[in-house]
C-alpha cells in the first residue's frame, strides 16, 4: 500500500461545493488503494478575518490567545471535509493538532514543529481509514494551541509526510504548478515540470508564496517528494525534488518578487568598527530580521550611508528602535521608504554561468528602472526597486532570460 499526504489550500476549500469536490479527490486516492492522510487549510480569507477580529478586540494582545483564534479556521474545514467524506461512504475522521499530537515549541504565531507522534494515526491509516487533519496548528508546552506562521499548512503537510514516511506529499492549490513567475502577473509564465528543492527554497523565501519557505526546507531535509498540483484541473503538476534527479538545468529557472519589505537609510553614520553591530544588535533584540544591506563608500573616511530592508510590518518598530539609539549612532537622518519591491532571479545554473547579473541590470536600465539595493547568493540575484515598476520589471526580465511561454 502506498501512503500519501494530500494538502488542500484555502481556495480549494473556500465553500461547501469545493469541499465536496475535494472529498472526491481524496476518495479517488482511497479507491486507488492508497493510505491517505489529508491536511486542510482554512477557507480562503478566513484567517485574515480572524486576524482582523483579534486586532479589533484589542490591537495589543497576547500571542497565545491570538493562536487560539487563528487556529479555528482550519478546525471548521477539517470537520466539514470529514463530514463530506463520510457522506460519500469513506471511513474518515478528524484529528486536531492536540489530539495527534503535533508538538511544537512555544514561539506562538510562528511555532516550529518539534515532533509528531504518529503511532495511533498509523494504526488508523493501516485500517484503511482517512485521517483529516487541520493544517497550521499544533500544541505547545502547557497544552496551549500554537500556529505555524501564515501559509503554515504547507509545513504541516510536509512534516506529516516526513513523520509518516509517506511516498508523496501532494499540495493541491489554485494554480496547476510552480511557474517561472507568478502567473497572476506575468501572463507568459511557463509551468515547470520539475524544480530543485534549493531553487524552490529561494523562490519561496524571495516571495513566491505558492509554498511556505519552511515547508520546502523541511521537504529538502527529509527527502519528501512534493507535487504541486491543481485542485480544479486534472493536469500534471510540478515535482519538487533533489538536484540529482534533474538532468537539464536552465541558468535562470524563475523570477520571484516580494512587496513585503521596506527600506531604511541611516544618513551619515560614523564609519568605524562597531557601528554596524550597534545598529543591527538592537534590531535583532527587538526580533526584527534584516534582509538586504548596503553600506556606501565613505567619501571623507569619517561617515557613510547605510541602507537595509526589514519586513514592512516591522518598519515602525524598527524606526522607533533606531530613533532611540540615534544619539549613539550619531547619524544625520533616518529615512524610510515602504514603496519598494524586491525582485529576484533564481537558478542553480547560475553557479557555472557568467553574465547573469549583468543581464538583469542592463534589462532594468533599458526600462529606465533605478536599482536601489542589490544582494546575491550562489543561486540568486535580488534587486530592490520602486514598487510602481513591479509588473514592468517582471515582464521585461522574464522575456530577457528566455522564460516566456511560446
Ligand atoms: P493555497 O491557498 O493553496 O495555499 P497560495 O495562495 O498560498 O495557495 O499559493 C498559490 C498562489 O501562489 C497562486 O495563486 C499564485 O498567485 C502564487 N504564486 C506566486 N508565485 C508563483 C509561482 N512562481 N508559481 C505559481 N504560483 C505562484
Ligand atoms: N490558514 C493559514 C493562512 O491563511 C494557513 C494556511 O492556509 O496555510 O495563513
Ligand atoms: Mg499557501
């Protein structure tokens, strides 16, 4: 018997007809003789609504109760899908996070899965029954409900597939695979048959929200074969697999964008040892992660401008932290800009090819788009540009790297 995990995202379970449709996709796997565990997301938009309600009740509130509220969306779809399966004659039941249990740490709202105790679940699956499990939730120390960060149902699915030693983890969503760029923006984007874990990890961490970053890292560590596929169309999806399984590599596999960063510039900070530590230390203490960093050349040998990016949601806390330290930093001004977008080109083939970054810079220059910050890794080049050029830049780069569909 083949054991598989199926995960259905928010749009796939957005209403009752869709939940019934999803039940049919689960039944199809059961009828094919597979052992099936299912992870469900909340109905599309529900988690946003729950977040708004929590904020409306009290803008400042504890993360533990925040998690209690946010986790409920998945409980609804988990129960409804179990009902739909039972109505089709499939032996199914719900298992909430604490019932399995899916044990996490106590970093509420962004908890990490530490362990999944699969004993009872495996016995249940081996009996030919379907387990329906809410994604995104677990149980933290003190028996408190935890959640895994937005988009976290992908991570629930991969963690479960690893714990159950499942042969496949199928991620059902509203696109039929991973594309060379977000198909909602670049109409000429092409579906990839296969993509390496490493590229997918960069894709996800640079903003392609088709998979949560943590889920890809976990799949890579545990060799979980991921298949991203459509809930609504029965067409082949995209396999996310190891580099050794992919014969031919293109130099650039795809382009991602992220509108969730904001830029901060410290004007004329002292150019001496210890200053960067004095800036980034307090930000780290406030739990604010810094992404791109550029330090300009010091013209007079005494002062320099330092620019970096933080998540947009952390812009205000970052500015207030820095303003408190302004005297120590001795900077002339602190500037910020939230109207920026980070665009990244990604591909493992970049390791062995020269001129990849140059093509990016010249393509943007041809369109008159100014690059504000650059960062690179072995398999990606990212630039920060004004947000208004997002579409123009993505489409131009997509064409320049030969990624357009015929
Ligand atoms: P789900 O609710 O199923 O988890 P998400 O909304 O989290 O779905 O992820 C799917 C969305 O990811 C797609 O609708 C698409 O707009 C977006 N996306 C961004 N980049 C890509 C990409 N490169 N390939 C496919 N989808 C992408
Ligand atoms: N419902 C959660 C969210 O919207 C988790 C998920 O769908 O993956 O972020
Ligand atoms: Mg998602």
